[in-house]
C-alpha cells in the first residue's frame, strides 16, 4: 500500500462533468496534478447566483439559512451565515486517533472537488479552485482517522485548512493550516454561502478511502494468482483443474478469467510437464483457485461499479436545480453511505478469503509431511529452521483479516438527537477494507518467497511463462536460502516488489510477450 505522495507535474487528471474513474482518484491520491474543467467551473455560477438571491429574500434552506441536524428548525440571520459555515467546520472537526495518511486525505479531497464541480451545491468556483491548488502544491490537511459514522469528520478538518485554520502537512512538516497555505502561496478565502456545509455533507470520506481499497485489492488479486500458480508448481500439482472445458461448465465471469490467467501463467512450465501425472487431485487451496479468486473478482467488480458510481455522484444535502429560472432546493438522503458501506464490507470479506487460501498454501509448502519438499524448505533442517516461521506470520495476519471481515455497516446506531437514526458506518468499512488489502500484501509476500524457495528444488526445470518471470524477479532481490539468515529483510524486499508494481509489470510483460 502506497502511503507516500509524489507531487508531480508529469501526470494531470482533469475533473469536471466527464466521467471520473477510480484510477483517476488513485492517481490524484498518489500525487497527480488536478486540472478543473472550464465548462464545469462556468456551470457552477448560475446556482450560486440564485442561492445568494434566495438568501436576500429570506427563503428557508436547510444548512444555509437554518442550523443542521436537529437544529434544522433554527433560523439564521443573513449576517450570521458566513460565520455559521465556519463554526460548522470548527464544531464538526472532532476526529480522534492517529491521522489519516496523505493518500487518503488527497483521495477524499478529489471526490469532494468532483462532486462540487457538478454545480448542484451552490458553492463558488473559488472554493474548488483553492482545493485544487492545495492538491497541486502539496498542502495536505491533517485529519484524525477515527470518529466518522459515514461523513462529517475528515471533511471538516479539510475545510478548516481551506479557510486558514486547522493543521496541514507541507513539505514533510506539520504546521498550522494558515501557515501551510501561506508557504504554498495559496490565498486563504472566507467561506461563502453553504461553503462549510457542502464540504461535509457528502459521502466523500467513504468514497475516497474506498477507491484506494478497491484499486489496491484489484492489483493484489492478480498477484495472488501468481503466488498460487507458483505454489502449484513447487508442490508438483495438477493443472487439469484449470482446464477451459471444465471451467466453461460454470460460467461465473471471475472464475473464467482466473482459470484463463492461471493457464497463461503456467504455460510452458517444465516443472508441471515433468510431473503431469504425479497426483490425481490437489488440495482445495490449489485446485479451487479459479473458484475462490474468481468469486473475489466478481465481488470486486460489484465494488468497483458501486464506487465508480459514487465518485461520479452528488451526495450533498440539500442540492439545487434550476427550473424555469427558479432555484429549487432538493433536501434528501444522498449523503447516506449505505451503497458504498455494503460494498466495502463485501470487499473485506472477499479479501479475507484470498488471505486464508494463500496462508494455507504457505503452510502446505513448508510442511515436509505433505509437500514432498524438504521440511521448511531448507536442505539441512535441524540446525536450520528455514521457512518454519513465515507461515506463522501469514496465519496471524490472515486471522486479523478474518476479524476485519466482520461487517461495519450492520452497526448502525441513533445519532444527533434521533434526527440521524440510521447511519452507514461506511468510513469504518472503507478503512477496514484498505487495511485488509494491506494485510493481504504481507500474506502474499510470504507465499511468494516460500514458493520461490520450493521451485529451487526443481532446478534445472523452469517454471511457466508468468511464474518464471515472477521467480526471476524474486531471485533478483532475494537469494536462495541454503542456511538461516535474517528473514525479515527478504520478506520486506518481496513486499516492495508488490508495492512498487515491479512484480505485476514483469509478469504482465512476460504474458504479453508470447501471447
């Protein structure tokens, strides 16, 4: 999981009315520059102008000329509106715990900008322009990670920095929000109508963090295929379970994709060819990779669809439309995070399945009683423990993922004096999903290093087209283990191959080369 940001002018993502992808949000989170569509900026102005007119006419508008939550019946004087917007951010910035990492905050800000650009929230173009400049110049608001039931918290901390309050990171230093803005030469603006409320009333926190989780999980399932295929070879497994004729009898899309990918990864394997009839049928953690990874791919497709819709939605409350020249406020419940919360709960469950299956294969690789490989994958065991302990670590981390798979969205409670009496807990679901993905990367690192060591015992036989590329990449950073030496640097080196996409790149290049 990438937690560092590289502010770069080499990549630019345009936000506006055109569709924005999860990959776009991830790119911004990792440091891409943001450009705002002129059409979208111009489209924001009519609603804002009519909104100001509505204020002068004293029309009741929730969160603008009234309080929020259970205070919706309290009317505000026109001269109190700007102060109320800033006070809203001050009071709602109530997060606790360790701060969110920079990619999370940037992803949240990207989803906020995208929604506000649709022109239905009544905020000024200057607000979104200021947020874009913060992203482009590396001003990252500080926000604690705990305390959100689905919205309000991180976005309030972000809002404070926009208006010169709160705290922010700038060039590696945590300083006051105002100082960060001044150092970055970004003018601090005063909040206009709705420019506190509109920042906090959408599902931006769930969507931003959730987009990071979905994107990373998608990358890791592809790595899990590689790890599983390498384990099959090391264990002299039977690839007949991946036969297209068998797979086509059960037409789940993810299963078909996974089986096809496994066949490509193992294509040309000398190891499998030499042991073609060695075993009639393998254990489920090997034989059922298409079925399990495939089910996870299908769950991911659902999650990706939900998050993509959410990225391109307006979840503010209220929103505004113009009909026959008249401003129409539309109060509603688009800020409820149920759709994304449910999807991200499913994602955590799906990741837990991949985690447990990988851990089972690591244990099988190191179990000399069933692997037909030296105990713990070291030639001279006894004096050397070899790979005895890494599967312990995988078991512990997989156990953590099973705990994290317990759904967050079912834990709804009553809040805000019963005005908000059903909440999504979607931010918890998003953070859990992202944590499980990070844990999965550790688990897969352990399987990959064990499988590479297992393949060493089959030399000079070569692995398959894709598995061979992965094996070579691993051996490029970790040597064969003939006797005990420090294990953790090598586990971390394999993890780095995942995090910097080296492993994914070399495997995909090998698959395309002879396709």
